[in-house]
C-alpha cells in the first residue's frame, strides 16, 4: 500500500525558512518522479515543485529561487527546503508521485508575523 507521510510544517515568520519531509513507502521510490503540492483555503491545489528519478527539478514561478526540492533514495524521502517564505506560501503541503493517485495527510505551513 502506498503511504506518504509529510512532516515539518509549522508557523514561521515572513522571510524565515523551514524544511518539509515526506517519507514514502509501498512503491519503488527511486524510479518515481515526486512532487510537492499545496492548497490554501478556498483555492485549488497547485503544483509547487517536482523532481524526476534522475534529479531534474521543476518549480512554479512564484517559488523559484526560494524553494529547493530534493530526494534521498536511500531513505525513500523527498524534501522541500523553503527559504525566504512569504504569507502567500501559507497552505497545507502535500507530496505525491507525479504519475500516481495517492496523497499524504499533508502538513500545515503558516507564514505570519
């Protein structure tokens, strides 16, 4: 059974940093493209970043230069390093297989002073 467990979300001040983690199991992680999505209240879930099995990355324009997606295949974990966060980054963050149909429980990130 596919399992995706996000963690690391917290309250952080604008301009601050935090690192989200997603522990994956139930599939061949090393060959799977992974992505981070986020959803704010009243808004559609949106793609934040992806990383391919070979390490190629994609970021939506609003997070370019601030966020970094990475993966540790030995630990079946994908990370999202969030720097210089803005109030607009406030959302529940989810990780998923880019080509899959499963979601974790999400982790809340709140950017506020």
